[in-house]
């Protein structure tokens, strides 16, 4: 690992999966708050019970076979199911259009960014660049790649961004 050293290297795969969990969770929060705003805690309770059971089974099975990475994957699966169920109920409760295309664009941009960062990191392994400078190069590469992909995938995004920020 760039800043912490080799002893933290074993956790990189778990970190990658948990970054996916965080992305799914950020979308989940929006859906849950919308359902709660309609005074339907019963829906959230039902989804939570389903997901807790799924996560328990997933943890038992996947931790047994894959260790800590299995726990992270089980959490990612459970959170994704929660998000899917929350969006399903939200669509039933409201006449809402989920922007699947925009969400797909964000996922695709994230995958492209992941591949680019992996490549840049591989190149930087052969160059005597370490520590904070290497981390800064990786972060800036990721930002530029992600933003560029989003703007390429959705030509209207720049106009939407301009309208929302400048009015």
C-alpha cells in the first residue's frame, strides 16, 4: 500500500469490495429516506429483516470459504438486495422514474476508473515514485478518468451540472 506499507497489503481486496458497498449504501440511503418520508417504516422493516437473514447466511457461507473477503462480498450482496428491494417498493409507492441509465453510466465510469488506476499503479511500480506523490497521481488519474467517462457517456451531463450549479 502506498502510504501504510506492506503489512496493510492484505486488505486491498476487502477495501475494493467495501468501496462498492459504500457506493450501494449511498444510493440506498436516498431510497430509504424517501420511503420513510412517506411514513412507511413497515416497508423498511420488512426489507431489513430480509436482508439481515440474507447477510447472516451469506456471512456464514462466504466467510467459511473465503475468509474476510467473503464477509465483504456478503455485505455487498446484502446491501445490493436492500437497494433493489427499496427501489422496487419506492416505485410501487410513487410514480417515480429511476434513472437506470445514469446509474449504469456511473457504474461503467467507476469500472473504467478502476482499470485505469490499476494500470497506472502497475506503471508506477517500475518508477521510483513513492508515498504521497504516488497517491496523488493515482487520485488525480481517477478523478480525471471518472469525470471524463461521465461526460462522454452522458452528453447532457455538463448542461445539467451547469444548470444546477449556476441556476
